[in-house]
DNA sequence: CATGAGCTATATGTATACATGAGCGACTGA
DNA sequence: TCAGTCGCTCATGTATACATATAGCTCATG
């Protein structure tokens, strides 16, 4: 069961020795977002400490931080569990993210540089190719890059940070609903429509289309969840 | 220098013995929001532990959590400081909050119940009276209640939580700029205009007016900051 | 006099130890 | 057989102890 965190093997080529508590936090964040740790699962401090080859102290700090992010729930003296989310709450989160994305697109339309616009088109093309190839994982990554590029194009760093944070909390759900090939194709088409509005400098239209795009994804997810 | 946290004397009539780390977190949150701890101020763990009559452990947990909220910056192995925000970042935060409030008002317009609408009008009247009386502190409180009532009227709990959290991070700045009597009067008038649009069920207009309202506040703040 | 290397003091990061309340099972009584 | 209480166990909450990197000082050198 021991799989102490291998340092830097993944991508952190920088030799910077990350704080133990941060590495634990990152690891848990990933596992929750990826759905490996299911909502409601109990997170025993000592157990996690053993798993990460650390003491309880950094584990506790990581858990406390995750609680602020909303990824876990802490019941004082009763332990920590992965945040259990009702379908209603998930839909609320989707609506919120949809609105945030919509407002990001509106601002981005008016503020983005030509280079940023070019980058978006590039990403859109890449996504289309990945979709045609049926490479869902590649599409996932490109899609994330696409949305982040939009956040950054608002030229409001704070807003972009908030948007990225919110988006991350939906990762665990988003992946499931994109398995449907037709949903993936529609997603591409919707991106295209958003870009068209951006090209015309029509922020309001782009915004409305983005909202619809996100809500479509939410509806697809709900349908998927109900099917089970 | 000792002022260990008196428990429950303030409002927590419930005899629930809050976790030490939570009480420290709340206390620090308040002090930062109130501007008692100035941006850039170093937060020494041992010092805080002494001040609160606790050990470093709960203090550390509190600081870690505040870092996630963005209220403090942690430089690994180099200590914790109250988040130092550039004027640019403050303006970005204001813009973000303005946009969030705007979208809340839009949703709220379409979704609020008659009772919620009535409550808003009530709060508006109270605020007007407080403004006439020149009671800035009372106005502060009523104003916060007004905005929170709007968040809740979106009937999207998640969104409301996010909005409240964001708003809280601007508290330290907001208070300074409302000292100007005329700004306070204009604020009341702007609230009235927003309510008028809500009454007509015109979410878009209400939204635009709210955005303008928040940005006016931001401009007033910037002017205030530049004056010093 | 300025600059930089080296040392020391100290605060942070982590581990371990102790205190306390929650959860659970056994036992008693009906 | 079942309900209720008692007491035990263990995880959490807090305190303390130890390891280590950073910051500031001293002192030597250009």
C-alpha cells in the first residue's frame, strides 16, 4: 500500500523540494478530482500519513486546506470525508461555473490581443482533430487549455484564478459526460460558435453561447447520472 | 498582550466549544478584514500562539487555511504575511466582485420570491434611514445584509457562498471609501435604481446597474487611495 | 568603505507524545 | 428479546520536541 510520493518524476523538473504538506495536498486534490476517492469516503489521518510516508501533521494541514477549497468536509472530532455532493449542489456548481465562464468570455472578447485570439483558434483546431480521432483524453486536455486561455484573455488575473479554481472542482464530474461521442462533437461545434462571436467582437453573443455551452454539458451530465 | 479568545461572550450563545484552530482562524480573519493587521505584516507563529494562549499547531492550521482563502501569503520556510495586494490586484478583485454581483442580481430578479423582494425593500429603507442619520457603521451592516439577501435570492446556494466569500475579502477596503457622505448617498440612490429594475422584472437592467454601482464604489476607493 | 563569505540565531517544517470526546459493544434489567 | 447504560477503544485535537533552511550579523578582503 506504500506509494510515497515520488518527487519530480512527473513534471516538476525544477529541483525545488516542495513542502510535504503541499505534495500531500496536491496528491489528494488529484485523487478527488479524478474520482479515485469517492464522495463520502472517510479520510483517516494516520492511514494517509502511512500511505504518504509522513506524520499526521502535514496530512492534517493538507486536509484543512482541502476543506477550505470545499473538496472535503470536516466534522470536528468526527473525521474528514470527501465532500459528499447532492445532485442539486452539483447542478448549482455547474450553473455557477457556466455564468463565470460566460462573463469571462464577454470580458475576453473586448480585451484579448490578436495573439490571444490566434492561440484560441489554434486550440480549437487541435481539439477538432482530437475529437475526430476519438482521443477523449487529448480532447480533455486541449479543452481545459482552451478555457484557461479564455480566462487569461480577460486580463484580470484574479478572475482567472477564481475561474480555474471553480473549474477544477468540477473535474471529477466533467470527464464522465464527455464519453459520449456525439456530446463531444456538439462541444466542438459550440466552441466554434463562441469563437465566431468573439471574432465579430460581439461579447454578449459570445457570452450567451458560452453559457448555453456549459449548461448543455450540465444537462448531458444529469442525463448520464440519471441513467445509472 | 494576552487576550486569549473569550468564548461565546460575543454571540455564540450556543455552548458549542469551537475548535481552537477555528477560533484563531475567525479572529485573524476579522482582524485582517477590519484592517487591524495591515497588508505585508508578518505573522509569527509562536507570537500568535502566545497571543491566543495556544500552541503553534492550531495557529499553523489557521494560517494554512487563510492562505487558501487568499487572506495571507505563505512563503515556504520564510514565514506568513498578510496578503500584500497591489492596487492593480485590488481593482481586479473589485471588478470580479462587481461582475459576480451583477450576475447574482440578474438571476435573483428572475427567481426571487415575493417575500424576498419585500425583505430587500425593507433593508433598503433601513439603509436610507441609517444614511440620513449619518450612521456609517449601521449602514455598513445593512448594506452587507442587502447584498447577501440578493445572493440568497438567486436560489443557488453554491453561488451565494462564493459571492459571500469574495465580498468578505474586500471588506478591509470597502469600509474606507464609504466615509464620504456623498458617496454614501449615491450608494443609496444606486440601490434604489437596482430595486426599481428588479421590480419591473428586468434582470439585465438590474444587472447593469449593479455592475455600475460596484464599479462606482471601486472608483471612489481608487480616488481615496490616490489621495493619500 | 563597500562587498561578500561564513557562522549563528531563530522561525518554520515535521515528528512524536499526550488529552479528550465520539463511537461501539457488552452487560444489566425488564 | 429488547432497551438503556456503562465503559472501553481509538481517532481527533493539541502540545511539545526535534530537524533544517533562512536571515542577519560578523569579519575578512578588495
